[in-house]
C-alpha cells in the first residue's frame, strides 16, 4: 500500500519550497516552470559600448568553467564575419560540454574550442565541430549588431 495522496502532495510542496530556498541562497534562478534542472543555470551580465545584456548559461561543464572565471574584464569584443562578435578568454575552457546541438539561433553564446574564443551570435549560424553552446542571451541582443571593437566585461548576476 502506498503513501496517502495528501502525504505525497505535502512532500512535493516541501521539495518545491526547499529547491526554491536553496536556489535563492546560492544565487541561482528557477525557470517559470520551477524545474529543478533550471535551478543550475547561472545568469551573467555582458557589458560593452555602454550597453548591457543578460544571458543564461547552459548547465554543462564548459559553461560552469566559464562561470568559474567570472568576473572577467579587460577582454576585447570584435566583429567576426557578418553574424557574430568574438572575444578571447585568458585561458581555454574545458571541452567536456561538447557535442552536437540543434536549434541554433541568434542570441546563442558559444565557445569555439579550437581557437579558445567566445562567440556571440547576432545572426543565423550552424553548428560546427569544436563549437560548444554555453548559453543564450535573454531578450534583445541588438548590442551585438553594433560594428566595431570594444572593451568587454562579463559578470555573474547576483
């Protein structure tokens, strides 16, 4: 015989409360659905040319490695091709987060392992070997369309 449904409901409610409290204590963000997997995703602030964007990192080893380096300042963001801006990190990230992904779209943040650079996409692109998705910009990414090179800062959102 299983547990009464009221006990199961109370356990589920308690689990939700504990996850929400833990996420708040650790500075993490829960999705609108309250999905526990979403609790592991970190928000970052990307600032250059007097503009700021907020992004949500993926829950993978490469994105966590990037988060461990924050805050990052003294970086330079510059145009590459017609669809992205790039910057080079002080060191290479782990490639443990690698693997083919789909649903590529503008606003994605990637890491191109062979060159050791971040890629901020403002137009369409396709996955290629060595590209690891690190996250996505939340909301507008129009700042990426401004042509030129600028000092870049990346901070955790607390």
